[in-house]
C-alpha cells in the first residue's frame, strides 16, 4: 500500500474517490481540476493508468474495505466520498464504513443493481445506477430534451 503524490492541490475541500474505473478516474480528475483536494483509491496500481495526465490529486494503492487504507486516504476529513468500484457488495460495505468513520456530507455510491439501495440507510447516501441513468436519458430523448452528449 502506498500513497503517491501526483501534484500539489489546495485543500479547499477533500474528496475521496474509491475505485479507479473509467468513471472513478474521470470523477477524480474532474474534482481535482475544480481545485478540490482529491485522493483516488484502488487496490490495483495499474488502474491509475486510466487517470488523465493533468490530474492534480493523490493516488493511494490499497483495499478500501480496510479501515487503515481509508484512514490514509483521510476519510475522516473528507467532505465527500465517491464509491465506484465494479462490485456492488464492496460499494455497499465501503459506504457503510465511510458513514461510520467520516463526517462527509455526501457519499455517492454506484450500484449496478439499484434495488440494493435499500441496504443504504444514511441520508448522506446518494445512489447512481447505470440503468437508472440510461432510463432517464431515454426519457429525455422521448421528451425532446437534449441531455449530455445525446
């Protein structure tokens, strides 16, 4: 497990992103480009290759189901946490840990199966689901609304 500093960031607000998938890498870059102090956590250091070269945050190689890894990511100081691993069960478990360990005002959790959101009870949780997002985009198309890159 290692914390690798990419470049300096202002600590105006701390965002911890867990899971360096394409989505996680993109969200980490977006937060750091807005000036947020950002830490991207993944258990596979090769996953960090997906991150934009202009990312100004930190990389932390480690398993986010481990409280020590979350501590090294400064989860207690985080104002928001974005949990986007590929595994719903891991995301739910990590979200529950983050809720216990952190005073983050916002905890975003990606779930492929949105029905599992019933397991998340903290009012700070916000669930994003690819199927629900696709459904919303489809509805926007039907209603003649332009949404995103559609």
